[in-house]
């Protein structure tokens, strides 16, 4: 995650969170979920998506209900798995902010 905070206010500057990935082989399937600090799922960003060896996902700050999430800290949970049963999990934090 190159920038740990973003402000989806439409001004063209850090309007989304970019989540970069890189794997050794191109046969991984990814799931990416966004949680609030209370552990509630805010957004199912990626569901069982076949990924290449590198790329990125973007979160625009929206919830599963297509509303803008509240300002605050969020946990990005990333799970990738391969057909051979190799599973990897990652957790990263980010902040949805606004300009002062």
C-alpha cells in the first residue's frame, strides 16, 4: 500500500487506496475484504479473482451498500490461494481521511 491514507473527495489527489501485489506464480486467486476497527466487514473488494504475478486493487472508500465509508482506520485483509493449496494471508491498515 504505497499511501496509507486516502481521501475520496473527488479532487484528483489520493481519491482511492491502491493495494499492490506481486506473486511468484500467476495461478493465485485473491479475496480482499475491508474491515473497520470493530471487525465489521465494510467492503468485499475482491471475491475469488484470478490474479497475475503483479498488479493492484483499488478501494474508492465505498461500502458494500455503495455509500462512502466513515472517516477512520480500516484493516485490509488479503487472502490469496493457489490450486496446489498454498494459502497466504496479509493484513494492512489504512486511513480514510478528509482534508482540513
